[in-house]
C-alpha cells in the first residue's frame, strides 16, 4: 500500500494524493503534482521523493518555507502521521507500512539487482508477484536515488514472514538510545548489590545496565546480566569461580534470587531487589 | 607465534525466537586463521543450502590452497595471495550455488551473504558480499570494518538519509549484492593491520538489526576477557530483544603477534614447527 498525502485547510479535506511517483512536486503552478493555488505558495514549493517504502520531503527554496509538525525543515524523512504545513494548508502523510521498529516489518532480506536476470527469477511462482511490484517501485525511483541502484530491480524475495509473537509496543523501544532500558519484557524489577566486606563495605551498586562487571580484572571478574526473565551471574575470568551462598559456581550463568550472597575476589556482597 | 596460538576464536549461532530454520552457516579454521559466516536466503531450505555451500567451499578450498601457497606472498596482480584466495573462492561458491539454483527448481533464486576473515602476517583480509558485517574492538574503539551492500547503506552514503534516521527506514531488508543469484559476483576485499588485543566480530544482520552498535561494543568491551561468554551474551541480547532473525556471531581475539617468518632460515624453522 503506497503512502498517501491528505491535503486540507482549516480542517476540511480538499484532496488525497497517492505517492506513486518517485518524485512529486508541490507548488502553485499548474505543472506540479500537488497544485495549491494560493499566493503564499511558491511556484515550485516542495518535493517528495519516494524510494520503495520511504519518503523524503524537500523544500525547493520556497519563499515562505515548509513546516513539519510545527518545525521549519529544509529536508525531512517523513514518518507516518507527519503533518506538513505550507501556508495555511496542511498535508498529512500516511504510510501504513509498518516501520522498522514495529513487529510485522521484519521482512526477510531481498536482493536488489540489475534487470537482465530478473526474468529468470520470476519463474519462481510464489516470489513473482512480490518481486514484480517491488521491481516497479525500484525502477521508478532509480534516477532519484542517485545511488548505484539506478535500474535496480528486486529480483528475488524471501517469502514474507508473518510475525506471530510480541506486540508492536515492545519494538518501539528499539530506537531508545539511553542504553539502559531493557528492550523487551517491559519494566524490570530494579535490583542492586551491596558490598558487605572490604574497603568499600556498605556501598550500594544499583544494577541499571544490562551488563555490570564486578571484580578485579586479571584476578577474578564476574558479570551480572539483566534479562527479561531476571538477573544472572556468570564467571568471566580468573582461576577461581564466584561463590554464591557458600557454594562455588561453575562456568554457566546462574540466576540470582533476592538476598543472595556473592563472594568475588575476596569481597562479599549481597544481591537484592529494590521494591 | 603460530596462527592457531595467536588467535582465540569463539562462535555461536541460533535460529532466533521467530524462525523455524537457521539459514545462517559458519565455520572457524584456527589452523589457517580463517573464519567464514554466511546468511542464506530463499524458500524452503534453499537458504541453508546456499549459505552451507558458501561456507564449505571457502573453508575447504582455502585450507587446501594454503598447503601450497603463502597468504602474505604477492600474486601476479601485486595483491596479497590471501585477497585473491578469498575473491576466487567466493566466485567459486557463487558459481556452484547459481548452477544448483538453475538445475533444481526448488532452489531457484537462492542466495546468501558472506563475510570472511583470513588472518596472516599480522594482518586480516576481510571479504564480504551483502549485509553481514565485521566489527573491530580496538582499545575502547568499536567500529564497523565493512560497509553493507544494501539500499539503506547507499542512501546513507549519498546523503539521502542520516545514520540516525536509518533505524526508522522501512527499506532495511534490501541487499544490493548477494552470492549465487547471478553468474558473477563482485566481492569487496580489504586488508587491515591487526594489533594484539583486537577483537573482531563477524555477525549476521540478526545481531545488528536487534542490538544497537553501542550495546554490542559495550558488551564486547565488558566481556573481552572471555569471548565465548561474550558470543553467548550477544546471541542472548538479540533474542531478548525479540530474536526476529537467525543470529550468528564469530569472535576472534588477537592474543599475540603472528608475523610471517622472514628469510630462508626462518621459513625452514617454521616448517619444523618452532
């Protein structure tokens, strides 16, 4: 389903445009794909370049500029539900293709390649329809992309995979770059380690990262990992393994329980959940 | 130091949490410093066939060739023999997949990515086709050594889309090159100097699509003293984040110098296994 633009003014929908061309122009003059006959709009005001499932908005040095979601832009990678404003007019961008950060979009890898061989691939019945439509899209965008994909043709598709698990919401967190929030499994029970012996006795270390290493490098190191199903301790290096509640661990990960006592490099510490 | 003592290698492959098949293949040959990873595509089990052919052709052929040639020598074009070995054998794998696909209808259209590293003489020759990657951790710096052959990478290169916006793209699954889909394949090969302490990561897109680069780097850095644990952890992270694709990783840690023996005496000695 190709992306669409809905043109409106003062809340009244005027027209709908399907983004089915590699480059669509918006402007006052009649030759534009989206004509807005208003003096506040430049002759050629803006353009939208569409490459397969992605569309990019570009201000063509217009007199009065282009806003997206209230902010002035020169160039913008359009996302579903973005509102482009030109003067008093609004253009809402709709793209119901799931974005990369949602669940259903993890389509299998496909190969883009030059046309001559495409015929050979179309022999494959289940891949053919997908390949054909995609090929057309690729063909039309070729000269716009200005990358080496000119004349690109989608030649072969892995069958699209139907995702069966995980709600979309979990994946929206993928783009989170704070590096601390777990991506799946929702919110974690917060946990910490309190040092019980040695010079740092009494200190508390909150486990805010997915990986926390403990110990002395070169002597003995263990790692505490935070996973959707809990916290685990694993031996990393050193001749001796960590001791948990008086018993020595092996090289495998071991799940931690509230108030477990860890002994590492001669230091005792307690693991506990913060409530 | 002999190559098998200079390198420590760990690997992991997992079908992920969504797909029934594992179409990734990998192989590690410590005795000749060779690691290969391929991510296959195609219906039924064709993806496995394509990646399997590629890994086995590269491994057996290069291993066999290295009994009679030295990777650090120059070939007639002035390139390291290692480079031409990689290039020729990716081409060989390409031909064999292409022919299988032409003669067997159920394999029509199968193909694979490939990424391979051949370590020799304090260097590594890295070959790749498609969107499987090599990253390097050197000190605190973690960076990609390869650049994907994908539509998205080409858009990034041409300035169409910023690196930050790339994560939002809906065109992530399009590769512009693959092994086995045409009569010929262009393999990208580069030689990099290696330093003691470097860790190289080869992975399929099942890792880098699910886990952000800085988290991959952070994990490698934290667990660099135990790379088999690091490999395990990376696969777990991809699966904890959804595991939408097969995920494969190979880690190579450089523990010592492995300069090729120079001079006649050194070569003689190396034959007797110093």
